[in-house]
């Protein structure tokens, strides 16, 4: 239920570089990069690491158990590094159109965390000590409450924020269907990567004309 609230706190941290640096540099590139840096510091880059791990697991084309074992290896493969770089570039490009409007950024982290709550509800956790198992599977009532909180938290970003939230949740549904077919039960990496992907979808919606 409180995942979106965490997203709002992260969004407030995102907004600070835009508000403090947005008028001090002729290019939006510096505040956009600062937003990404702040995000990595706050989250410990856990979601970025999860995205790279999932990309390596998918690229392996191994059966589910073997692919998940690859995700849990401490090293990052070439495919994981490439996907991580490309997604970061995509996020940077979107932020160059948004970083000077700090309040508009709130909806993206909110959407990403709401998507994570939805994924935990839609997919059972793998029964092998996964971080997703530690979170537990929320009830429908908790998820509905989380969605309501997410809408309220996205309001400061205006209509685009609400649209971005909606697109992120639709992306989470598609991601959940794909994950179930490819890997079965959900893992911690699956939650983190899914949240980052949905957050990026919302960010693109915020920056689109």
C-alpha cells in the first residue's frame, strides 16, 4: 500500500536537482544527469542492477530455473550492460525535457512503485528464497488502496502524470503476462526490473509533447 508513497518521496528527491539547477545551466542535460545520479544514490542502484540481471537471464535463452540462476550471479554480462546503458540513455533523454519542471517528475517514481505492487499481486513469488517471497503477496484490497494512493500522489504532476501512471500500470500487466510465461514465479530482480521499466514508461509520457 505504501509503495506509491515511497515513490512520492523519491519523486521529491528527483525534483530538487531540476528546481536547483534547471535555471543555472543553458542545457537541461546537467539537471537531467543530476536526477539520474540522485535516483541511483537513493535506491542504491538496485533497480538498475535488477534490469541488467533480467536482461542477462532473458538473453541466455535457458529454461526458467537456469535463467533465474544466471540472474542471481554477481557479475553482469554484455547484454545486461548494453540494456542498462540504453535504458539509462532513454531516461536521460526523457529527463532533458522534464528536469526543469520539478513537480512533473513526481508521477514517474510513483508509477514505478505502484507497478511493483501490482506485480507482487499478479504473480506468485518463486519459493526459493527470492526477495519477492520476502515481500509477500498483497491482497486485492491492499493493491486497490495502493492504486488509489498512487493516483493521489500523481496529481501534482498534472494530467500527464495521471496518464503516465495509467500507461505504467498497463505496462505492468503486459510485463506480468510475459514474466509468467517466461519464468513462472516472480523474483526480486523481476520486481525491480519491472518497476524500472514502468517508471520509464511514465517518464516518457511526462516528457512527450
